[in-house]
C-alpha cells in the first residue's frame, strides 16, 4: 500500500468511527427524547429536569464529535489538495471520496452509518415536534385555568403550527 493510500485509509477509518459514534450518541438522544415525552405525559417535573440535564450532556458530546469531524475533514481536504483532487464540501462528496475503501472492503460502513444517522435525526426531530405540541397544549391549558380563576376572558386563534396568535382588538 502506498503512503498516500495508507493515509487515506487511516482517514477513512477515522471518519467511519466518528459517524459510528454520531449514530450512538444520537440514538441516546432519541431515547432521552422519548423518555422526556413520557415524563411530560406523567407530569413528573423532577424526573423531567434530570432527563433534560442528561440531554444537555449528550448534546455536549455531539458537539465534541462535530469538532472531531471538522478536524478530520480538514485533514482529508489537505490530503486531497496535496494530491490535486477536489476538496470535500458535503457528506455525499465525502462518501464518494471514501468509496474506494467502501468497495474494497465490500462493506459500505460509512454509507450505512450515514443513512442510519439521517434516520435517527429525523426521528429525533419528529419526537421533538410531538414534545413541543404537548408543551404548547399544556401552556394553553394553564393559561385558560389562570384566566378563569382571575375572571378574565380572552380568545385566541392558532396558526398552522399550532401556536396561539393574539387576536387584534
């Protein structure tokens, strides 16, 4: 194996390892997001605070991995530039550059990790939307209870996202 190919091989394994770790930490985040919803439904505020704290720690780890990803991509781009090749600007370009090893090993680890990561992130986004809808409904219910207790009557309309909009007076 030539020195250049060996260096690219090491970069491939570094990138693949980062994507694997991204998948693991995002899966942890998804689990905590599901747990958050269950705690919202049960109104267990103390446990909810703990889960939110754990989610923040997971997000810090994701940010650390993001910094590692940026360093590896920078190293890859230096390597590509030194070898008169186009630098990587997107994940699809990264997968294309690393396809040499994906085909050589007949494994497509990076491609599969990337597809899994996309799937997990989409699930996190969907669950976060459900959590937000629940919170919006709870806030509206609390507002209505408070207004009834104070004898104030107000009316609200809602936009397409389910957020209340104060009517013009």
